[in-house]
């Protein structure tokens, strides 16, 4: 599913370049579950952004399902994200003028899929928000907005799910339900799950744990996790 070869990433700051990732190599099999752990600022979110094709590395190549992301134009990358990738980032990016139902149905409606609203209602029910379908983001708590964003990311049953601290704004009970949903999708559809987490219990549910430290990536066991 995913091949990263010699990936480096840096950002130009006022006082010079900031190296975030350095010569990272990583292969992830189709249907695998992988936790990415490491201290704040180690490049975890940057790695997810690159996997989603939202930015391009300064060095190296990323292949997704055999296609080199660096060789694709913006429209093709957008189509891949719409059809094949579910992205759960810490910023919700909900459309304020749409209800919870409208936000969740949006990617299906853009893709022209039939039954978008019914599918969206089912996903809202799965994240425990069926009764909030007609509410706008401004009428929802932070945790509820996070669940709407998660429902929207999963509504099209993506082949690849990228999740950045998906339970960070949720209480423990709701967070456990969301994690069960993510792993349930992996089991039911054979999707690939890559998640960033500081939670040792969540990481231990993944088949693989990899650790980022000062831009370098190493394979780790669950016992090696640290915040």
C-alpha cells in the first residue's frame, strides 16, 4: 500500500531550515495497522501530511498503491484523497454552513454517490451523534465536532485511513468507541490504518509500532512507546 524511500522534509524558517524528517524509509502492507509514536515535534503529523499528498518532500519518493505521489498533479491527488483516503487530523475543518449530516455527506455528494445522506446518517449513528444530525458545527462541542470529522473521514469506506490523535478531544468512553470503529473498519474492509498516538493502549492494538525521534524512524515494540 505505502512505500517511503529516503524521505526528508524541512521547512524554511527565519533563522534557517528546520529539519523535520531525515532519510525515512518505511513500507506498509495493504490492510496493515501501524502506530506512529514519538515526542512532540518529532515529525509525526508531517509524515501523515506527506502520506496524504498534501505536501511534497524535499527529498525522496512516496508511492501509494503503486503510484508515485510526486508524479501526480493536484487534481489527481485530490481525486485519490476523495476516493481512497480518510484523513482525521486534529483540526476538524468542518463547513460551518452545513449541518453535521451535511458535513458527513459532503464527500459522497461531491463524488456523486447515490444514497449519500442515508450513508451519512448511518455513520453519525456509529459515532453516537444520530440525534445531532441537524445541528451546525457552532452548536456542537469540540468532542462532537471531532466525531463529525471522523464520520466524514470514514463515510466512504476508504482504503487508507490516516489518523492524527483521533481521540485527543474525546472522553475515554467515546474515544474507545471511535478506536473500535477504526479497527472495525480495518477488519471489515481490509483498509490500511496509520495512526499517530501518544496512547500506549491504542498503539498496542496495532500490528506494528514505529517511532520517530529527531526526524529518524525506527521500528519499535509497544513497550518502547513514550509520550
